[in-house]
């Protein structure tokens, strides 16, 4: 079996590679996104200083949770009480739980729709003065914000990091393709765009690689770009990715 390209951060990839190798699946790390923390602005600092005015806080990724907690730790000796904490998936929830926060996350998906199906939101969306703070990267999830604002709630965004394309991605991707890679794990729309851009003139071939994605939103984006072999993992956590690769392996 040709190596599977894992495209999250190097840290996340190195955690997953040994688990795949134990199952007889070769894997290679090729981060498609470079995370650059944003410098804190006075406006952003005020969002943390006024954290006790929010009914709910949602973190959209593990890195958003880690960076948000760093800001929280610098401003609050103890987290303010009365806030409901939410995470998109178990990996993000684990970061908040390790800090000691009681966090809710969906078990039936890892997208905004699944998050909004949690029972707590039926009550929260009925509040006349609902205020929600979202910890995310620049240009992150919009569906969640639109839904809350549509119900009359206020949403503020704490954008903690910027996702850029690694400088050596084109060369690294070409080297992986030369080694015979023909499968790639793509866990966000931006990662998908970086893959296509880095492939350049080889995209016509690479778009036929097997592409494991977290759910139907990214699957739809992949098909729009011409990907012909798309598999949904039904989640972006390690267990969901492994299960999907095992269920849909690359055949020689």
C-alpha cells in the first residue's frame, strides 16, 4: 500500500502515524497549513476581559482552544462561572477538559450543524440577550455565527491564528508524489485549496488520489475541484480518520 499523506500539523501527524503503522498502513507527514498565532489587539483583549458577560464560548479546533486558554490564563486567575463551553469535536474538547472546563461536544458529527443539535442550544437560543464568543482562526466557521445571529443572539469572534501555506509545500508534495503516494487526508476547505495550489500542473493526476475528508461539506468542495475518489470520515478526530482509512484502503 502506498503511503497515506497526513496533512494536519506535524504534531498531530506524528501522533497518528504510529497508530496507522501498527495497523500496517504506511503514512507520511505533509502539513498543508502553517499556523501563525495572531498578535493580541486591544479589542481582542477586551473580549477576554469581558468573558463573564458571555453565555457560551465555542472553540472550533484544538489550536483555537490552546491559544484561547493562553489568553484566558493571562487575564483570569480562575475561569468565570456561568459560561457554557462548547467544542466542535473530541480533540478540541480534550484541550478544554484538561484545563478543567466542563465542555459539551456533539457525538453525532463534527460540524456546526451537529453542534447546534446539542440540547443546550434549544435553551440558549431562546435567551433574549444571548451572547456567544467563538475562538477560531481568521476566516473560520460562519454557519454557526449566522444561525445564532438569526435567532437574535450576539456573536463575537476571537480570531487567534492565521493559516498560511508552508513555503516548501510545492517541493514536499512533488517529492511525496514521486514516492508513489496516492491518498491524502484533507480535513478543511483551506487545506484542500492549498493541496490543489501546491500540485500545480500535476493536479490533473492528483485529483484522482483517494481523498479522506471529515464530512460532506469538505467532500462537496473536493468534488467541485474535480476530486474523483472522496471518502467521508464522519469526523476529523484520529479514531474517525483511522476507521475510514481501514474501511477504504488504497488498493495496489
